[in-house]
C-alpha cells in the first residue's frame, strides 16, 4: 500500500504506526515525538485526514484530558471507542 499525503502528514502517520496495540498517546505527545511540540493542532488535523484507518491506528490518539477526541474513520467516535475496547482500553 502506497501511503499518500503531505510530508507532515506522512511523518505523523509513520509515528502512529509505532504506537503499540493496547496503548494510547495524546495529540501533544505525538507532536513532541515527531519533533514539533507546538504543532498539536496540526497533528490533530493530520490525524483527522488519515484515510488509512485503522491500518494506520489513529484511534490510539486521545485528548490530554483523557477524552476520545474525534475519529474520521467510518462510524466516528463510536468506532474509535470500540477499536480501543478491543485492545483492552476503556476510557
């Protein structure tokens, strides 16, 4: 599968693939991990544009307050909650 996106999106999505099954990161943690600590909103936008979910597991990224945030995949937040539950994460 050839992944297409902007350079920034590809960087974010590559990091998402490193988040292990059964764990979550916040948007801020993702921004820091890719070396762009002030780009939290841009990270969220890149995650929201991920057309490859759940293969690129954007469902593993949550808000800093522990809430789910959004999910652009089919079924929206309901699907995000289910995917996380299937990995043993209940928020």
